[in-house]
C-alpha cells in the first residue's frame, strides 16, 4: 500500500520562520549557494541564511547589489547554483490597488494569464540555473479573482513537472495567522512548494 506524501503545515508568523523550518528539514543547506531573485525587503532571510546568498530584485532600490535584475532572465550559468527561492507575484486582483499591492509589486493591473505566464517564466529560469538535484522553493497562494478560484500551487507544480522535468518533493502549507475573509475559499493558505531540479528541461 502506497502511503500518501507527508506534508508539513504550521502557522509560521513570518516568511523568515518558514525558511528556517525548510532549512531544518534539509531542503536548504548553510554551505549552499542560494539565489533569491525576488528579494524584496529580505524577509526570507532574517532567521536563517546560507553562506552564499545571491540576492537581487527587479526594483533596484530593494536589490542588495543595487542592480535591477529580472527573475526571468538571470545572469547565471546553467546548473551553476544549489538552490533558488522565488516569492512569485501571485496576487490576482481587480482594477483597484492597495498599499499592500504596492509593497509586493503588483499594484499594476494584469490579467490572470499574464501573472501565470510570469510565474512560469520565473520557474523555468530557476530550472535552468539550479544544478541537478538542487532545490527550487516556489512560494505562491491560491486566489479568488472575479468569482473564480485559482489553485495556483497546483497549477505551478503541474507546469514544473510536465514541462520542466522537475519533481515535487515536499510542500509546506503556510496557514494564515490572521483572520481571512469568509468569501475566500483559499483560506489564506500559501504553499511553499519544494521542487527538485533534474537539469533536463523538456
């Protein structure tokens, strides 16, 4: 009898606590070279950090190097690093924006199709530069947009496995620690999807 995969669920209060938990179970290692092309305010790394962190952001003012680097086209050789962490711009929204949208760089309205194509391009690029057997952490969340439910973690895993030759090896369910709107079918649950790179793009 095949056992179902063991998933980890917790109410980590911050992304930094989530990253520390992921490192604790062995999907990230201190001696690795890790790329974070969506650095933002650096919240991933305030509790745990690898020896070599190549951090950047599209917004040059947030990028530790001061350079604007696009997560879909990184200046890295193929199979050259051990891991990548991507906090994708997964938020789907209507025509109005909020201060939170600006914080996460999604203040400009884009279609669902555009958001998904951008997220897939980020994953595809990570699959290029992460070595075979390395880790790709891809964080996203299910969303309700215009009355339709989008299971974005499932969409991204299906793309990674069917189109990029990646293998999902774990999933951390990031449960919201704040109250969520009753209409939200996703319940404020984000997913940190752990994928293993084969180094063989399909």
